[in-house]
C-alpha cells in the first residue's frame, strides 16, 4: 500500500481510487472491491480510508465518491444516529442510492 501511495505522491488511497474512476481507468464496482481489500493492507487498519469515506457521505456532493462510500464493507459514519440522519437525507436526494441507504439503516444494530 505504501508503494501505491508513493507512486501517486499521495496519502489517501480512497482519493487515488476515486480519481481512477473519474478518469475512466476503473469502474465504481472495481473501486469498491479495491478499497474493501486495501483497508486490510493499510498500516492504520483502514482508519484513514474510513475517515475519507465518512467524509464523502457527510458531504454527499460527488456521485462517484458517494457511491463508493455507500458500498464499502463497513457501515457509513461512526454512529447509528448520524448514519440514520445522513442516509435518510441521501436516500431522498439520490434515488439511485435509496436501496443501499435503506439496507444500511435496516441492518445496522442499535448501539
């Protein structure tokens, strides 16, 4: 993972992957798979990638990044309350993401 970051002179693998989708070098589906695998190779156990993905969900202003973040293997956002509030808004604003938002809301255990 460090070699990839060094090669791109970057410190955020999620942004590298989203940039590849933006440039037509990868599909959203490929980006999702790559990030789900990449977090296991990161020295911080995926914390930095998770922080980036949570930021994309909070901003909800980029369709590519939002789609990647919503399909990551972890629940979006650190708390159930924040996730429910943001995903309810996103489901209304982005009908194409409604099903995944509803699935996250229904599946996440109360904490």
